[in-house]
C-alpha cells in the first residue's frame, strides 16, 4: 500500500468521523452570519458601521453554507476503492 493511499484513507475516516459536528456547526454559523449580515444592511442604526464588516459577514455566511453543501462531496472524493459509503442527512 502506498503512502498516498494511507493518507487518503486517514483523511477519509477523519472527515467521516467529524461529519456530524462539521455539518451542525456550519449550519449554525451560516445562519448566524447571514442573519447578522442582512440585519446590519437593513437596520438604520447600523449605517454608521463601515461596509467592509457587512460584506465580511455575508461572505462568511456564504462560505459556511458552501462548507455545509460540499462537505459530503469531499468525503466521496477521499473514499477508498474497497469501501462503499452512503451518507444520510
């Protein structure tokens, strides 16, 4: 077995082990960042806040949403040849 295959299997098992925690945290963080970014753009009192933090909050919200959507594809990418994986949400 090559070192490349061993690293691939270790990454696969690590991703699969942390899947529940990563999906839960990414959902919560995406919701918090997107909601706070939208609220900062809507609320009149927040107009004294510069535009950069608002854009950063929206960008982080989108980033955590992408992590939530694409995490399973990352697991399938590192899936070893002799293991068949079925993931449920």
